[in-house]
């Protein structure tokens, strides 16, 4: 039996552990918190990222190490990589941890991005605003997630307020100012690359965010035309440049019908949760297969899938359990504002049946407003 080491014990580790089991692999999870939700389904080592005594023992017990959390210090990842196979490799993780390095790589790979400039001082914020213009978003280069560590500037006059909020963090890790893109759609492409270089993508996913947090996804994204080929080719170029092994997500904006790169997540991703029931092989299973050096599975979709994200607290599950081909995922976490506590996926063979099932679930849960743009996208 192989043992898969996972750094970080959130819902992604939990779903990785659950899909490792049928492949005969056991997960061993590291998290600094004893109530990390992956600990309910896999053995948990409670340690922080600088606890090299605990990490030494962990490394001795696992065949390969991977991530649930992309902000594991690159130092820790490199230290582990001297003792055990680590996928994705620490250098790929390091690029994805820094929005500046990440966007620079996107451009080198032929993927345009919103205009951006590095900002380390208050003066540089003014200089960057003069180049990038307003509206714009100031983001921390590192450690941001779910829209945290960001400030939206509607006009040049918002610079003081933006600096008051993020300046202190900026002097530590640096900031980046990005042009605000009035995009037509947000898409993501989930991709996987094996240890032998085999590369695959799932069909593009369309995503809707509320307050910077993913709220709904629909896959395969309708009306994508040539964007699938473009996204796949770009993801492959990126993966090959990084020598990437495992699953990653590339978050994209569509502006004037063209793709712009927002960020990449060097791990399984929330916008790929639909693949558990909606694809022949899920992102979780293919990530486990990739890092263990097993053949990759078919990434084709079975039909259409729509995912609801549950933020803060779970709704009643009855409307989902009673629906046809709908699936409930409770992460076993305490309710807390802004926290991802679960998701539900509904699948259907075609757009017409998806619209009926989605509308019924949304009504049962009082989430009609959330479903409106998804129903609209279904036509
Ligand atoms: P994640 O949870 O996906 O890691 P994050 O905190 O890293 O999120 P981003 O992906 O940079 O943050 O931004 C969150 C959301 O905010 C995006 O999905 C998008 O909806 C919006 N957004 C971010 N940057 C821009 C931009 N330059 N123009 C327009 N909207 C943006
Ligand atoms: Mg991010
Ligand atoms: Mg994002």
C-alpha cells in the first residue's frame, strides 16, 4: 500500500484522501490544527511548517508528498524534497505563491494578463496607478485567498485608503497593482500532468464569485468555441515550463472574447469539485494517480454539472438529497462566516434538464438569486 503525504488538512486534503482509498493508497495529513477536517477521514499529524522533528518522522512514513494548501513555505517543501518525492516540485509551488512571478510566467507562456505593476512603497503605488489606471485592484503578492488581501480602487483618490489597508503587509511581502478587468465571463481550466509527462485537461468550467469567493460553477462551460483549445494549449505550455506533476487550475477572464490569465492554483481547486460526479475521472483521483506515477484517467465530462458552494454554514440537505443526480458534500467543519463548509453538485444529461434540476434545488434552498446567472448561461 502506498502512503500519500498531504501538507494541509482542509477539505481538499479530505477529498484527496477519500479518492486515494480505492487506488489502494492511504493518506497521512499534516496540519497545525488538531481539528483539521481531513483528520476525520485520514490519520493526522499535528505540526506546523517549521516543526522539522515532526516532518522528519512524517517523511519517513510516506512514499510521496503533495499539497492541500499552496502557501506551505517553499523552504519546508524544499527540505522535504531532499528526503522524499514532492509533487508538484517546490519551484513550481514557489512561482504559484507569488502573483508577480506567476503573471510574469503567464506572459512568457503567451497568456496575456491584466496590466500589472509591483508595488513596494506608497510612492510606487502612485507610479503604478499612473501606468495601470483606475479602476484597479491592489493585492498582496503572497498568502491571499478567497479575495482576502485585496483592495479595489475605483479612482486614483482611493490610493490612501488602499495603502492604509495593505501598506503594512506590502512592506513585508510586496504588493501588486492590477488593472480591474470588466470581464464578460470567468472560466477556469483544470489540468493534470503525470510523472511521465502525460497531460490532460477537463472541459472548461464557468465560475461565479460573490465578494471574491467562488459561489457557483457550471461545466462544461457553454459557448466556449475555440477557447477550450487555447486554454488547453496554454495550460500545457505552463505545465511543461514548470515540469509540473499533479493537478492545477488556471483561472481565466474572458474579455472581448479573448483569455486573460488571473492566477494559477498549484493543487486541486474548488472550481473542479464538479468532476467528482460529473467527469469520468475526478480531479482528486487524477491528482493521486499523477503524484503516485499511475496512469491518468479520462477527463471527459459525463454531461453537464453545476456546483453550489456553501460558505459560512450548510443549508438543509433535503432539497439536494431529494433531487435526481444531485450530490451533497459536507466537509465536517464548524460553521464560521466566510468559511467554505461544503458544496453540492447537480448533474444532468443536457442543458434543458439541468435548468429544471438547478431551478428546483435553488428554490428548495432559497438560493434562487445565486442560480439566476447560471440558468441564464444555460440559455
Ligand atoms: P482564490 O480563492 O481563487 O485563490 P484569490 O484571493 O487568490 O482567490 P483572485 O483570484 O485574485 O483572489 O480574485 C478573486 C476574484 O476577484 C476573481 O475570481 C475575480 O472575480 C475578481 N478579480 C480578481 N482580480 C481581478 C481583476 N484584475 N479584474 C476583475 N476582477 C478581478
Ligand atoms: Mg488565489
Ligand atoms: Mg482566484
